[in-house]
């Protein structure tokens, strides 16, 4: 590969590397945002269902089912899951079909797959849930669906995934443009050097007044051309003097 092609391709590679770094930073930002949004939403959900469980646990047993039903009727977004179960696991009220396996009265919320009962329809959903053991021995399960959290996370994922594409495309386009400009400038340098070698000692590499490696190279190369021109003109002067002396000596 010729020198100018090698330099131009290097410029393209650096621009491509820069776009890759930007894309990687964007992906890291995406990862942090995804984690932060999800974790904050889960914290808020756990706090809310814990407060609900504490509030329902203080109600008298004879009023509990009625209060649960009224609460669920006000849940227009259908995100809450509440169930009351006897000691043998049979359902006493609420919209949760069965007591989730492994859900014990641990005092903290966990994530479970649960089945919500809606009139004649059964719907499976993933929820954060907590259980409270009541005085009569029954278990109160209070949960909230995290489908909205997952959808929000998916929306963030999609938006950031789409934003990576323009970054990569922009980086590649910038690299191609920079490579093309570098190649065009190196071609100018090549033509100037060819003119110098064919006898035009005043020819120099063109300068643009920019602060880049090619500009620094042109300045240093022009300084070398100045030295070469001075040497050539010096040798030419010496040759003229020798010829002059020889002519006068022969006379």
C-alpha cells in the first residue's frame, strides 16, 4: 500500500475507533439508566405494597374481605394483586388465584409469577409481592405488577439501541470524509514534491494554517526543501565559479 493510502486509511481507522468508543459509552450509559430506572421503580413498588400490607393487616377479619374488594374496584389500572388465603391454602378473597409457591411471611417483598383473576378471565403476570400472617392464621398477599416497569425498561432499551445506530453511522461517515480529505491533501503534497524533483526548486507543500499532523509535516518538509534548495543553489554557484576559473585559466 502506498504512503498516502496508508495515512488515509489510518485516519479512517481512528475515526472509526472514535465512533466505536462513543457507541460503547452510550451502551454503558444505557446500562446505567436501565439499572437505575428499574431499581428505583422496584424500591417504590416495594415501599407501596409494604405500606398497603401493613394497613390491611390492622383491619378486623370480618371487614378485611370487603375492604380488599373495594380497593381492587378502585384499581382502574389493574396493577394490584391482593389475596387472602386460609391456613390450608384455600382462597378466601381477593384477585389472586393461588398462594404463590415459596412466598412466606418474611417481611420483605419478592418477585413472583402470579395469576390475577378478572371476572371469568385468568391472567398471568409478574409481580412484586409481600405476605402478612394475620391473627386468625390466614395469609394476606399484597402485590403489584411490574409489567409497567418492564415496558418502561424495554422502551429505554429500544430508544438507546436506536441511538447507537446514528452514532456508528456518523462515525463511519466522518471517518470516510476525513480519510478522503487526507488523501486529497496527500495527493497535493505528492504533486508538489514531483514538481520540486523535476527542477522547480521554489515549489513547496501547500499550507492551510490548520493545527493538525499533516500541517506540521508540511512545515517540517518545507524546511527540508529550503535546505535542499540552498544546497543545490550553492553547488550550482560553485560549479559556475569553477567553470569561470577554468575559462580564464585557459586564456
